[in-house]
C-alpha cells in the first residue's frame, strides 16, 4: 500500500535535515514525501533540494507565504497534493526509526486511524545526534541515548521494549489514543470526509481537534505509541500564546459537545454538504 508522508516544518533547517535523513533509511519503500512548509526562508528550501538529490522516492516541497502560524492551511494544501490513498502525518523535528513507515503500513486497519507518540530528547542530545548516528541505529539505542544525556523515564519506556513488549504496552497504556500530528495516519478519504484540518485554529490542540472529528465520524483510534518510533528534537515555541490556546480549547470543546464532523474552514471552503 503506497503512502504519502506529510512532514510539517517551519524554519528549522538543521532539525529538518536530520529528520529527512531518517527517511532515506526506511525499510518500507513505497512512499512519497511531501514537506508541508509554513513559510520558511531559503535555508529550508536549500536543505530540501540537497535531500532531493539523495532520495530514490518522490520529494515535494509544499510552501506558502509566512503569515503567522498557518500549519493547518499548509497541511491541507499538502493533503490535496498527496497522490497515495494512505497518509502518514509527522513533523520536521521527529526523526523516524527505520521501521517507522513499515509499522504504519503493517498496523493500518479499516475504519481506524493510528495514534503514535515520540521520544522527547533534551536540547544537548538533539544537537549531538548526527546523520551517522541515525544511519547506524545508535540514535535509537537506549544505552547510547542514556550515555549521551537521556535521563527521563517516559522516553526510555518507549524506546527500550522489543517488539512483543511494545505491542503489549500499546494495549495496556492508559494514554488516550488521539490524533497526534507528529505521528498519525489514516486513509485520505477519511481526512476528506471531515474536511481536513481546521484552518481557523492556530497552535494548541489543532491536531487533536481533527482527531476528535474523525472519531465523531465513526473511526476508532489504535495506539502505536511504542511501535511507531520517533525521536523528537527539542526546540523553542515562540508561536505559543494564551489567546490561541484558549481559542483552540473552545473550538475543541464545541467539536466534542456537538459531535461535529465537518469544519467549514478546511480543505474545501464550504459548509457541510
């Protein structure tokens, strides 16, 4: 089953370079890569152009002008351009383990979306990881990560288990299976059925709101937190404001209470059919 992998980014060229390197190493090869760029400057396009020369799969740079935080809009634009029937969404600060796409392919199931997580790294470790660490697999070794400054328990629990224990932990995890924009997948037809990402939302739960509409539409959520593995590189979030968080929270509450499925300000700019 072919995948369209949509990677969001905004002015993080160094991090994006490390992340893209992870896709050169994927064991699953039937995919295209779309970089959904929320208005980055030339540094990011330079990274993408250099990467395109290395990749043996299609790479497309989907860009729009920088006009504040418009991640939902660029994700919708990338979704429109995606050629595969199955979509994997992730972020340009999340390095995939070599079996990341294979796991999404293997665990995809009718009538559901996959809900993944990430192993969050501290800043010094994020900076230290090299392309060679990614290619060799060292970056995904719990022992290596601990030797280089990983001390938190939560990332260790995600990266340490083998396949059988990881499957069991996904079943037993008390964490709610939600749509997490850094690690989620489903069929394109399901994204279109709820009109995609809600472009009236800024930062703060905008991915979760999409997942809540997918659940309202009848899909179920399947946890893959311990099996579809990503390393999250640390960074600052200057775009976070109390106003956007509060406004987004109100929109999410309305979505849950009214069991709304369709957002008018989505991929198709029209009321629900």
